[in-house]
């Protein structure tokens, strides 16, 4: 993303709303610096408008999270909040798990970040999760959340978890080839943690 020195970036695009009415959209973008224990302030260098989706590490859109969606969307019926960042262990001391929160007004989104874990198969018994590894930082990305792709045992076709096909931990059957060494998600909903039974 190119940084420019103008006060903020903007463009006008003709479009239609959800009722098919013609509109002229003014798209403006402003970059802010986050200052601990203080208000955000406009950055000296403003990031330019993004004409098309950009993926982390220039990755494949089929297997990589979108880092920056296109700004050239002339009509949206709601506000997007996108967090691109990492969870850092406090006091620069590694940890095995870490609560993460984002607050926007009166809305709160919470997750728990875990160190890397794997699953082990046990015939006739529920699988076993390894203890989380120590970590200092964890990327907050879809690749680290629950999801992924597994092979459908009925037809041999790949079946992806619809809400996150690029995640990890999704399997259809408790079988050795699917479970042994399965990478478990690093990011989870604290109210809906995965378990060996699930």
C-alpha cells in the first residue's frame, strides 16, 4: 500500500443502491495513528485508496486471507470493522494462551489465542489434544481460526468448512489419517472452544 502526503484520499464513483436508484458515491479514506491511552490522530502519511483486494504475502485468494479489501465499493449498507494485527503476550514473556478483545463503541469481540497444538488419534477413544506451545505473538488471521478442508468419505471430494475454508481443525470423521497430526486452531471463541468430543 502506497503512502501519500495528502490530507486524505477520496474518489467519486457512480453506482446504484439496493433499490436500483442511481447514486454518486464519495469514497474517502483517512489513516490514523493509534496512541496508547490517548485519542487516535490522523497520520502524517495517508495510505492511498486500494483499487483491488490485496492478500497477505501476495498469496493465492483461494488459500490466503484478504489483508486489504478494495476501497472501490460504491455502496455498502453497513459499516465494516477490519482488524489486521497480532496478539502479543504481555511483558514480552511467552505464553500458551492469551485473551484478545476489540471494543468499538458498545460492541465487543473476544477470542482466545492459543499456541500451536495438534491432535492425536486413539482407536475406540476420543482424540487427544497436545498442550499448546509457548508463543510471543500470534497473527489474527483466518488461517489460524477454526475451519479448513477435509475429504468427504462418501465421495472422496474435498469438503470445506463454509464459514472459513482456509482455517484449521475441520474434519468430517474420527479416523487415523484425518486426526493424527491435525493442526488445531490458534484462535477460538471463548464461549465455543473445540473439544476432543467435537
